[in-house]
């Protein structure tokens, strides 16, 4: 299965390094590779969401894919979302809703124990009506300017929410960008978020 991702990555490296005029000549090869990779990614989202997120195509380059290939490749999603958890015939079903879109959700780690929640920080990858949801509510955000611009600045400030000192390390809670002055304070915030989402809501 991993070979499908490696072959597509090889194609992508070829696509971005050859002269632009030559790129149309290898699109058909890219579609074939993306089709195989698509099937592998759908299976991974369902069976190994952590690996699906780890092998996901880089978000900042998705718009550069030719349209027929981009349509076959997963997209990243993040928001304060609704998580619906139900059980039928002994099987647990999970769904994530962001805005007017709902996906069948695959969770892992401690989040497998979560019940239904409103406005829970979610980030992960989406493909074919399925979403692999990351195990942590705080998304560690490498300093990639093209991605930081898609997030809402927390209260319009670039200060650490723990100590109010100038923030230098970016992190995302849903689609809200936050800045931390140290790794220690990022971890402190992450732990607080994890603790908060495990507290039973009223009526549970």
C-alpha cells in the first residue's frame, strides 16, 4: 500500500522539476498514480487514520496539482466541529460535521473514548466522505506562511495565551491560529484542551 504513495510522490517531484511546457505530457501518468493512491488512502483513513494523516499530501501544494489529479487527492480540514457518536448493533459510528459538510470519522488514541461533542477542535484529512481525525485537539503548525494565512488569528493577537508574552511558535485550535512563547506553554495548552474534551457534557 505504501508503494502507491511513494510512486505518486516520485511523480510529483518529476512534475514540479521539469519545464512547465512539458508537464501536460505526464499528467496522464499522474492520474493513474493518483487513482491507485486514492484507493489506498481511503482504506487507510478507515483502518489507520494516524498513518493516513502522516502520509497525506502536503496541504500547501494541493492547489498546484492538475485538476483531474487534485480531485483524487485528500484535502486537509480543520475547525471547531461537531462530533456525533452513536452505537448500533454493537458497532460505534462517528461523524464529524463542519459547516454544512458531514464525514464518516475515523478516530484513534484517547479520542476513541469521546462521546458526542459540540465545537470540538478537529483537524485531519478528508476524502470520499471520510475523515481521518488527528488524536490531539491542538495542531502543531510548522512555520509555513501559505498555511498560516488560512487560519483566524486568535483575538487579533500574536501573544501566548498562557503568559501573554510575544508568541513565536504557531499552533491551531480548530481553524484558530494561536501563538506560544515556548514549547512548554504549547504543551500546557494542549493538555488543557485534552482534559476539557474528556469532561462529560451536561446530560451524559
